[in-house]
């Protein structure tokens, strides 16, 4: 089964281009609370999206779903959820979970009016994951590697994939028959600090059903023309689908070799980062 591809944008024109290229979900990101502090000095995307952006994009989509990430639970979460639901969101994602009470409140406020996705990106959420699943068995789940590796005080975002943490989490999802879960992001096939192909193969091995297309996959801000954005998006999605098709011939041994290569690749990148910080 092909991965659902998620692309983060609040630009209506780019959203339509992404959908036509084969992206499955447009991701509008409202999260700002605490992100600057957590990711200070890191080359990460800090979005300035709004619920209004979502309401503009939603009517333009023909096949892609609209996913909106809200802020962590705060004193205006109720208002935020109401505005996101009114915007037409198909799925609302809850970030930075640390307590079961946050999930309970989130589910109560959403009240089955749209889909939900629990973002597992703190060590606390990993520790209580089975408790979360007990109260949210129908929810989708996504493992956010960027904040998760920071939560574990690691050097590189793919360390949780290499050290077995993501595999352990995925086995919990499988044991509870979670219908859709995913993790992390990917660059273009043939690109990335850790090759995108190696990460895609790990998704398939671990039963993951979705992944975020990283900023480097198609940074629309860097292209002057719509055609350039369209070409990059179309070729990028096509290359992913072609590589996924090739995985049909992968044996268990092939997957084992790929996992070993991921572990070794992460180790090299981690050591390089440590040397730079020293």
C-alpha cells in the first residue's frame, strides 16, 4: 500500500498543485505555542498559518484531505478547535501531548465532528501511549521525530528510528489495530542527509501509512514560476511512487539490510553533528 503523502502549505495555489501531483493531504499548521523555544537555533519550519487559510484551501480540494495541526492544549483550545472545524478540516492533529487529560479534553472538544490525529512527539506521550490508545482507539497517530529526538536529548531527528524507538511504537500501534499511523518526513528520492529511499523502505517495513514531505522536497518559496513548482512536485511524487512499486520485490533480507544501513547512516550523521558542536 502506498504511503499517504502530507504536504505543509497555507498557499491555496500551491495546495491545488500538490493535490494534482498526487499529494493525499494538505497540512495547515497553526502550532506556534512553545515551538520557538523548543526549536531555537534549528533549521526547522515555524509556520504562521491560520484557520482562515484552511477555510480558503478546503473548497479548492477535490480529492486531497485537509489536516490541521492546532496548538498544544491551552486556555483557548476550545475556540481554536471550533474555528478549525468551521474551516472544514477533515482531521485535527493534537501536538505536544504530555498527559492523558490533554487527550481527554481534546476528544471532548472535537466531539466526533471530524477525524483526529494524535502527534506522539514527547517522551511522556510515548510512556503513556497505550493509555492514549485506550481512550482514542479510532484516532490516527503520527510520530513526530523532530520534537521527539529533542525530548530524548538526541542529536539527530532520525535517532529514534535508528535506536528502535519508532519500531517499538509501531508495534504498539499494530497490537492495538490502529488503522493509520505514520512518522517523520522525507526529502526527494535520491536526496536527504539520510537517503529518502532508505526511510521509505522503513515506513513499509514498519507498516506506516503516511509521511510528511519535507521542506526540501518542494520549497515553493524558492521557485519563481508556478510551472517550476508544479514540475518539482510532480516529479517528486512520481519518483516516490516508482520507488514504492519497486519495494514489491523486497525480501526480508533486503529490508534487514536497509535497516542496518539506516542505523549506520544515522550513526555517521550523529557523530558529525557531535563534532561540530564540540
